C-alpha cells in the first residue's frame, strides 16, 4: 500500500486498523565505478514496497536524499546537511503525528542518515518534555537499516564475508540489480585495499570531509567487492528483508 497512491479518506480508514506506516529513507550519492547513484534509496524503497504489498502495510514516498557530505568529491552526489536532514525528518514526524499516526518506522538504506534521524526523534520528544507535557506521548518512532534485518544480514555475511565491505557493498548492489531491471551488473574489478585502522576509525559512515574521503578511497568504494553482486542474490535479500520488516513493524505497532 503506497501512501501517494491513496486518498486521504482511505488513509483515515487504514488508521482505524493500524496506527503506523513505513517511511523509506536513503541517499543520492556515488557508489563507486560500477553501482548506481540511487543505490541507497532504491534498496530501502524496493524492500519497503515489497513488504507493503505483501503484508498490507502503508509505505510513504521515499526520502531519496540523505546526509552524504563525505561523497561530495564525486559528481552526481546530492547531500543534505545533517541539520537539514534532522529538520526534514522532524517535520515528517510532526506531520504524521498531527494527522493521527502513532507508529513511525523509518526504514533506512544509508549509514550517514542514522545520527541525524535519531536526532530528529529526540528533538520531537524534547519539545514535549521541555513544554512539561503531562501525559506520555502516544507517538513512537523506530529507525532500522535494511541490512539489520536478521535474514538478510545472515545471507550477506554468508555470501560475501569480508568482501561485503562498507560502501557499494555487493549486497546493496544485488538488491538494485533485482529491483531495477535496467541496472547493469558490475564488472570484475576488485576494490582497492584499505588498512584495518582506517576502517575502525571511520566505521558507521563516520568520515571526515569529501576531499579526505576521495583521497582515502579514490574509486569511491570502501573495501566492497561490488562485482560479486547477482540478481539472484538480490531477489533473496529482498524477500528475506521484507519478511523480517513485516514482523518487526507489526511488533513495533503492537508494543506499548
Ligand atoms: Ni549504499
């Protein structure tokens, strides 16, 4: 069920049965020499829409721009500042809360979005707390990234091990190959080597600026061997992740 394809009256009826929806969030940023600039939002969107279709769960339009400042050394990247993404996410939370939603599930495809969206959620609660709201908020937010879904996480480790890497991963490329028939499979170019210390320093998309990123990772990837991606693996990842997303979403909606 896609929000943008429904009427407001239909959304009102949906709210009578279910208090929540999924908001896919991603990025528009370089993904190395072989993979799509839209990879992060295409992955979150494909999995969320499959979940919505198969389990009658409402899915909002995808937020296709994220916090990607460290990729701005590569053309095609379009980033929001961290503060901008926080402001956008906060406005979406406030809009949904004002119109009757009490469970908002952000389904993420880009590590750089995690801190700004968590910040938005806390801004929403802080406004209530500091205003001295006397009753607990009914509005709960959850943020999870698609690769945290247990079945997909296990499969990507099994298929790719250390070659999964951190950016332009074969698992995310596989999902785009399955979701986008026009996407071209990556070539057989292995990723450049990166030191273990460098990885520990920057884990979780905790990079410095764009010029520093391009100097450290000149081909845009961080270890990931994108060419291991296949459509078949992408189909399996989408099926596993969308099934786990449905379970987690229902538990989230039912939790106090
Ligand atoms: Ni990505």
